[in-house]
C-alpha cells in the first residue's frame, strides 16, 4: 500500500542562492556557484561556503550561529506556510525531522582554544551548542512547535533519512504534518576531516570524469512542509501535485567510510524505493546522483544505476554546482527533483570536464538545457559513510 507524503512547499539556501527560480536557472545551465579557496594543511582547496555575515541573524540571539542563520534563510520563504500548518493542526501535531552533521563545532573549537589559552571557556559559551538537536530546537522555538523532534546524523544521507522517519511517524499517527529537511556547513573541522581521508579535491569536483579527484564541500539548508493528506489550502502553487512516493534504504556495513564497490547497496536502496512507490524502473525519467566525484563513489553508483536503469535514463550530479552539502544534500537534491517536475521536465545539468571514464558503466549525463518531456517521476540518491543508503522517489 502506497504511503506518500504530500509536499506543500519548501525553502532552500545554498551557494547558488535562495530564490528558487534563480537557483533552478543556474542548475539547468550548469552554472557553478562561486567557490572560495581555503588553505587546508598547505593545500589550496575550493569550498562552497556562504559568508554567515551575508545571512540574516537569528531572531533569538541564543540560537544565533552559522548553522541556524542558514536555517533561517531557508525557512523565511515558507514561514507563513509553516505557521498556517501549526494553526491548522496544532503545535503538538507538527513534527520536526531533520538531518545535520555539524551543529556547532566552530563555537566549540573556539571555546576550546580560549580554554587552552586562558584556562576558562568564553563567557556565555554552552556545551549545548554542540548538541545534535540544537538546530532543531531553533526551529521548534521559532514556530512554537511542541510535537516530535528528531535529528538524524547519518552523514551524507542525514536529511534523506529524515524523510523516512517523517513518513513513518506521520503514518503511525504521531503527527499530522512535519517540517523535513537539513542543514550543514563546511566548518574547519569538517574540512580537515575530509582532507585527512584524502577525499577532497584541490579543484572543483569533477563527478563521473576519468579525471575526478575528490569532492568539494559546501553549505546549505533546505526545509519542506509535508503532510499525509492533500491540503490544497496549504500547498504553494509550484508544489501542486508533488509527492514523495517511495522510500528505500539499505545498509552496506562494508567499510566505515568507503561504499561497497559493486554498488549492491545503492542498487538495493533504489530498488526498495521503486517497490515502495509501486513503480517499475522504466517509470523513472530522471535520477539525481549522489555523485560526489570520488573515485569509489562514482564507480559503484554508475554500476548500480546502469544495472537498474540501463544507459538511457537522464542522470546528473548537482554537487559540481553546489558542493557536497553533507547532511543537507539529501533534502537539497530532493528539492532539485521537485523543481524539475514543476518546470516541465527541465533537468539539472551535469558539469564535468567531459572526459569519460571507460572503466565506468555507461550512464546518460544531462547536458545544459536538456529536458525530459512528460517527466513524472524522479529518484534522488544519498549514499553515506558506513553504507547508509537512502533513495527517494518523487513524483507529480
């Protein structure tokens, strides 16, 4: 039995901006955001970071940090929508399900330096800034929500995992509507961590190219308002008819950071999402790849996609345009699928240097300006550390 979530609206903010039509125009034209260059242990690396001083401060100063400023930028466009939902269902019947991996390491690292230098923490510093639920508490406080509140930290699948939890809890009767999404930043600790794994490229990420050399990190926040029932009085015009139809998960447990090389985990997640949606692979008109630009991820994902869809379904990785936004990437790329469905099948383009890797099974990479006429169903892939794989089927 199908158990979809109705998408009533969403807001986002990433290196491409926060205005949806402008962001989508850049996606379809393969127009990369403006990456900044960071000196990481003596190696200059591009990072898709957003200057927090360009973002509006958080209303309650106790929550005012870089992560929550990003969240505010993504929530502002749907502020009225969320408040109408809270009024309709009640504050205890609206849940918050989100993904995030780095909630406050910048504050904690600064506090640790202060402690080492002076023997005490800075005035006003609280350890709760580092707690996983801190960004969700900001959202709950902003809207007066007293319902369920869950934060997933499943690495790059975090906000995709949040969709699964939202669906399960809504259908279990624990809430009637939910804010679902994620936020993450490329903080210094995150940058250093990925550099230590030798996963970061010294050039903008080059997914599915023979010359790919690693990922590029980025900042983003994305939030959806979803409901179990169709609510025309809540639904924004650009989201009419949009639903998350299928939810698929798998667990490789193959390696702590590397994906399973044969792509079996990715294949199982996509297959489960299709089965959950009641669709055959032939129904899918576009796949948003996880596509990090690392040698192992692109290799295994091309195997899984080719095995399930062949080489004729349009696919693209948007991480060359936005950077890899970690815990926010699942929700961000689900939003890109929604944009494609709402805009006549115009597709986010795949940007790389055009050098095909003969060792990768063939897939059909989207060219700038390409359209999938009659597009009705998309899949968005999120494949994380530890073999945590999530695929979402989004349809109209």
